[in-house]
C-alpha cells in the first residue's frame, strides 16, 4: 500500500488484489472511509456496486461512507 499526501489515504496496491479485472486499466477509483477513520482507495474498479458489496459482506469492512471518482 502507499499513502497519499491527501487525507492520509491508503491506496491498495495491485499485489493485494484478488480479482484479475482490478489489474486492467480503466474503471473508477473508490474511496472507502472506515468507521475507525482510515480511508482506503481502490483504483481500476469496473463494477463499483459489486465491489462495495464485496467489501461490506465478504471482507466485513465497517464502512462509514464511500465516494467514487
């Protein structure tokens, strides 16, 4: 992971991705704000709603809010 200078957002690196589509260029960047205050950014997301569902239901992340760029 790498940290940006903007709001200490952690950008999740490709080596932590499990879906091969997340390695292909294109798609959206999803910024997830967790209940503990951390913010994670996932880029190259092709299906935003499915990805947020995956994070909440399968990864059990406690999401306070999210935004899409």
